[in-house]
C-alpha cells in the first residue's frame, strides 16, 4: 500500500523560515534511509500558504482566495509518499524521523511536530468501492 | 495494547528490521541458515514479550540485542568445543574479546551484509524456485504463509523448499560474501533474474487471485529499489528497476473492471501511474549514464519508456522501438524477442516487414505451441488483406492458449474476419 505522510505546518514554516542546517542534514539522512529500504516514492516541501491560493465553489462562480490562511494547524508544510506493507509500518518509520528529537524537550505547543499518515486509495480498491456503492443505490430503488 | 495490536506492531518492526537483522547475524556467524534461525528466535521472543511490556523504544536494537545474545552463546559453545579439540583456540579467544565492538561494526556494515545476503539467497547452486522462496523469506519480509499464498501452493511446500535451500547452501559451503572479479557478473545476473521472476509472477496474475499476487510485484520492486541503493554503480540494476517501475505503472490499466486483459495500445493512458513512470524514466537515465552499451534490462526499460512517453498510442515512436529491439536481439537473442521485434517492425514499416521476420520464425522449435506466434501472424496477414489465412491463424492461436479470456478474444477475432468488421 501507499501512504501519504503529511507534515503539518507551524508558525515558522508559515513564515517561510527554512529549517536549520542540522535538521536538514538529519532529514537527508532519514530520506536516504527510506530510499535504502525501498520505502520512499516521493517527497516534497511546500512553500508557505502565503504563496498559495484557495478556490471555493459556492454560489454562481468559483471564488479565488489568496493566502496566507489562518488555521495554521490545518495547513501542510510538506509530504512524503511511501510504499509500505501496513499503516503500522509507516508509523514505525515516522518514529525514526528526526522529529523524535522534540521528545522530552520543552517545545511550545505551536511548534510540536505533528505528522499525519493517510493510506492512499489504490485504483482497484476505488473501483470496488464505487461498484459497491452503485449496487447499494440500485438495490434501494 | 491488545494482542492483535502488538502483533501488528511487531510485524511492522520486523518488516523494517528483519532482513537487516538476518544479514548482520549471517555476517557474525558466517552461516545464513543459523542466522535465519537466530533471527526467527528473536522474532518469537518479541511476539511473546512485547504484548506485555509494550514496544521497546528502539525495537531494532532490542531485536538485535536478543539475537546477538544467542549468537554469542552459540559462538562460545563452538569455541569451547573447538578448544576441546585444541584447534584455533587463540584465534577464537580474539574473536571473543572483540564481541563488544560487534554491534557498532555491524551497524556500519549493514548495507554490505544485506548485499551479501542477496547474493547468497540467489546462489546458482539453488534451483530457481528455491532462490525465489529463500529471497522472499530472507529479504522480502514475507511470512512463509504469505509466500505460499502468493505462489498458490500449500504452506508446508514453501517451508520445505526453504529448509532444503538452506541445507543446500550449507552443504555447498557457500561463503557469505559479495562475489568478486569474473564471478560478479554472472552472480549479479542471477540476483536480477530472481527479482524479475518474482515481479513477473505477480504481474502474470489474473483476476481473482489478483490482490495477493500483486504483493509479489511490490516485493520485487522493493528488492530492486534496495539493490539499486546497495549497488548504485551497476547499470543493469537500474535498468531492471526502471523496467519494473514502468511495467508496474500500467498495472491498473491493463485489465477491465471485470478482469479482461486490455492490450497496451488500447489502454486508457490516464490510468497509468505517472509517479512510477517518472521513477522509471529516472532509473533508466541513471542506467544510461553508467553504461556505455545498454544491457538487456535497460534495453527493455527503454522500450517500455517509449510507450510511457507517448501521450497517445498513435504517437508511439515505433522506429525507435524497432532500433531498440535490434539492439536487444544482439545482446539477448531469443525467438520471443524476435517475435516482438517483428511486431515493432510492422508498426514502423508496415505489415510486410513484420511478416518477413515472423515467417522466419515458423520453424523455430521453442515457439511450437506458443500461441502468440500464430496470433501475431494472423494480425499481420489480416492487415495485408489475406483474410482466410488470418482466420486460420487466429483459430490456431485460440486452440493453443491456456488462458480462457485470451481464447475468447482470439475466437472473436477469428469470427470477425468472416463478417469483415
């Protein structure tokens, strides 16, 4: 299975500050480790939301909203795509990420690293789910 | 933590640490079979203890520590035995003195140990079946049960295969090392062959058995990606990985929802996996930078890349594909490759050009009974307007294939020649 591993934004990432050199080096090591184990499929960091746009589809036409967006905790600073056997494997991997350094440290709440792991729908899984839903709708008629 | 939660967590840790642990232990004790037993014992200990104690903070180190204790006991027992025999006493004493440094040394060498493990698991002294089973067991992080289900054979069969393979390695005194010199090429070919075999077992799966066998594709890809990191200077390793990435990119487009096969040129290219295509093209570029002339895997990847780069079937660069098949025939001649070259030729230069090559293959003993030969010939004859001959070929092809769905498709083609549609 594939998982999307989402790194949540914080005040610093939203301010456009790059992580310090040490963290970058450690992250590089971690990424190498992921590659060496055949886990890494893709990884990217994102510009702060001030460079982003939102498009809302309400009313008669789409509305474009310029960033930055307020609710920092809901924003994304970067992501990986991993190939793993289970969500548990992904959890094991993320525990080995440099974020673990924050443990036991007095880190302010808005800087606590938070990572979200979400399984990606496989295409045939999606097809099956869709077919099941259609069958359900048909049986109700 | 419930038992099943603990079990899943242990499995996840094992997936990450299992192969490294086995490889490091094999280096320590110099014996893959003993290393596998030690690693499995550590796994059993984790399954027993973690549900009560919780997952240790450094689960990998825990497993290694547990296994190492047993390994050192084993080494000491051996040592005592050998001392009794008054052999190599001093040498083993030195070995014992060095024990505390082992862990650090093993950490540094884990990549090299993994590479050795791959070479040993794919050793030519083993049958192909045994190489596949042993590779999946030692490096794949699949349980015997999973390997059995993927191969559609009973679990005891696989267990037996693994036991026998380990015994064979021991009897042949296969050293735990990366082969050097002239040996390296042939041994690397065997590793690549095993990985590609695993991939194709998964790729050849039909609907129904689909999901479990696709695991084999994922495993092969994983092994290939790992190997590419361990042996980054070998162009054919990157060639193979690129080939698998590109083929896997079409997995979800190559069958209909009901499981019927969809031919490459008829596939919905929007369903191709563009992340895998990108990775495949990148891997191919690495192979091209490293190698002066492309090997068989890189050439096949280049052919797959031609298809991947074409946005529509009509945009396919058949002349380039023909040239690549010409090169492939040079480095890895086989009648099946010739047949594929014939198809490419017909697409690039017209059915006549392809038919000429196909006719030259008709007497080929290894293609007797191969349904794709009459199938391709029928197609070329049809395009040349030789309808009756084409129909006979489609019917022959239908009678030769073992795949029920394929037979239907071929019969349908034979029928459609009558109506001219």
